[in-house]
C-alpha cells in the first residue's frame, strides 16, 4: 500500500481534476422520480450541496488556521515539520477529509450511482494508500513525536470536541485560504454550476437562458480567479498576517 500511495502521491492534484470530470459520465440515478415523487431532484441538490460545501468549509478552516506544508518535494512525500495545531489537533488528515466530502457531495449532486458507488470507493482506496505513504515518511522522520500524535488524534474521523476553543485561540488567515485554494475553488464552483444547470433543466427550463446563466457565471468566476491570481503573482496579496 505504501508503494501504491507513493505512486498516486505524484499525481494527486491531477487525480482530483480527473475524478471531477468523471462526474459527467452517463449513469443510473441515485434518486428517481418513481421512488421519490415529482420533486425527487431536490433531494440530490440539497443533500449534495450540503455535503460538498461541508468539505470546502473543513478545507477552508484547516488552511486558514494552520496550513500544513506537505506538498512534496520532487513529487515525493515531504514535510518540513510535524503540524499538530489548528484542525490537525482534531484530525490527522482534515484536508483529505474535505476533499472526500467535496467529491462525494458533487457525486450526490450529479445524482450519479456510478460515481457514488464506484468512483468514490476507488478514491477512498487511493487516499488511504497516499496517507499510509505519508505516515510512513512522517514516522521515519519524527519518530516517537509522530507516534504520540497518532495515539491521540484520529486518522480520518474529526474530533469536534474543543474545536471552538481551537478556533478562538487562533486567528483565521483568509488571505492564505484564498491564495492556496483559488484553483480548487474555481474548478469546484464551475462544476457545481454546470451540474445544476444542465443536469436539472427543471431549475431553468429555457435552454438559451441556461447557457446565458452558465456563461455569466463563468465570466464572474473567471474575473475573480484571475484577480486573485494577479494579486498572488504580483505580491500584492501574501499569506502573511497583517
């Protein structure tokens, strides 16, 4: 599993985008009109949005409180230090938990049985392998400190007790959240808009109007995206607390 995890670690960012594109594969539905009535489509919309936004909230809070520098070096697992503060004091892999919820949520939103029943389990297997590879590296580098951390903090399940105190003790760095997350946010939000408009024509029955709304959303999101990118590349916005 560790060797599998090291392999997928190299491509984990591309993997997220690839799995996102699989949302648009033809699939049998999770929820049908026959089983849930004429307004059946409201179930995947509401449930999916709640799940996927929960994932981004977890990612946002995690990054804003204590970002973990574990982006790898030369496409290999690497960490400068053992980060245990912020949400990492409540879960060892909150960013991955956020990713899982984000993808599960859009899978439910797309009402795709194949995505939820096949793609998500595959995604979980890959993430478990990546985490085992990361833990192997961290254990070798930090030794007993990492073992003690593992003994008190869950790998996947977030311990909600004390989160309020954790957030009160730390300052949320919204600039870091934007600068680290704007790529993910762009792909995620465009996908959500596309699913809502084209998977559920009941929302906007007129096709021309749907295309207009989608184009408008793309323009607005694109402007925000390139503005944040400009601020980052120009150095006019940094993640330093001011």
